[in-house]
C-alpha cells in the first residue's frame, strides 16, 4: 500500500455541514473510492484554522489519479465547493504532504 496525506481547507462556518456530508457520504462515492484503490481514508479537522488533514492508503498511483475523472467524484466536488476552498474545476485546494517518518 502507498500512504498518502494532504491538507485541504474548510470554511470555518461550515464545519458541521462538512462533517454531516461525510457522515452521509453517497454510497456511489464510497464505492468509487474503493474501486479506485482507497483504503483507511480519514480526514481530521483543526478547528482553530479550518485545515483538514487527509490520510489514506492507495493500491496504485495511476488508479487513484483516475478517481478525479469519474462523474461521481466531479459531482461530489461541486456539491462540496460551497464548504471549502476549491480550484476552478471544483476540486478541493489540496497540498500533498511528503512522508518523513513511518513506524510500523
């Protein structure tokens, strides 16, 4: 498995709605994530700043990159765009993090 982590940004007045939407994730979105090799996907919130820390494990980089091209992912991004910082294509502004330590 490949471990990935990133930072995204949720608007501070949208914390509860952001959490609720993930609690009620669309079944087709969860299925697509799994079909594209996602495992152990977690998102954590820093309530002081609105920063989100996302961690997941993937099977393959190329397979994972294709997730963003799916219709369900594009719909999810658009639906989430009022809650967070996004790019012009509605994808979340995301900063990939480099792994510097791992203890198994």
